[in-house]
């Protein structure tokens, strides 16, 4: 007895989905579905679409050198890193630079404030065009 009820419920579900799903929505869902599945595929797409280089570029010999497989290594050892230098600038020199930079900043802010306070000149409109009458031609004011 469970089979016919389940089949009728499935039929009602399909009818409801078809009532909601317009042809335009169905096309949008289909395109979205194909794009999502296409992202998972391992198929080559046109390079103008993906921006990936073609296979000849990907399989070309590399310029980067790989370390030799033998025991001989020309690579630097991290234990041979030199010590930190201790010829930093003195505290007095740093304070002098800080004062200089602070003064420069204050001066720049003052210049900016003066520029902001300066009123802009009024905008000038172009002069009105004068009417010119040419001999032998009717003027714009006369009626034929």
C-alpha cells in the first residue's frame, strides 16, 4: 500500500516544481549547472576563455635551476648567515630626524590649510554672442 501513496507524493512534487520552474529559470539553472560541472572537469578550455597558456608553454623547459640529486650542494647553508650589524643610527640622530620630519609635516599641514582657506575665483561665463548682420542677407529679426 505504501507504493501508490509514495508515487502520488512524487507526482505532486514534480507538478509543484514544474509550476515554479519557468522556462527562463530552467535555462538559467541549466547554464549554472553546466558551468559548475565544467569547473570540475579536467578538459582543456580555450585559452581566450581561461587565460591559461597552451600546452606547449606549460611543457616547455624551465629556466629555474633545480638542486642536483647528488650529494654535492652549491646551495647556501642557513648556518652561515652573518650576524646582525650593530652600526645602527644613534639615538640622538634618530631624535633629530624625528624632529625634522615632524617640522616638515607641520609645515605641509599649514600650507594645506592656507590653500583650503583661499577662496576660489568666481567662474566666468563666456560673453553673449552678438548678432551680426551681413549686407545682402536678411537678419534674424526680420520677417519675410
